[in-house]
């Protein structure tokens, strides 16, 4: 028999994303929070380097629980929420 230890709290889900200047994105979460994520630190990874072209960076969209760009680059949901700053 299993004992219930507590209620699992689900992380907020990104429901909207908008590219901003200086390689930042604005994220709206299903709990009403709006946060900003700086994508520049991800440019050290090969798949993100091509996003330095503004027209490619602007292709960001919601994809399931995460976000992604047309080139296949994505950021995991935990990082989206935990590494972004509330505005």
C-alpha cells in the first residue's frame, strides 16, 4: 500500500512567447505571470548560435510545454520558468 505524501505542484506552463530586442523573450504563463528570459547565455550551444540572426530569433513559438525555434532549438519548461525574471 502506498502512502500519499503530499500534493504535487505543477510548474506553470508557458502559454505565449514574444521575441524582444537584445535576444530576450517575453513569456506569459498560465498562472498569469509575465517573465523575461535572456537567451544570450544559450548562444554558447551550437544550435542556438544561428539564432543570432534576428529573423531566425523571431521564429520562436510555443511548442507543447516548452518553446522552440524553426531550427529545432528549444528550452526546457523548468528553465523557462526558473531562469526568467518576473516583470
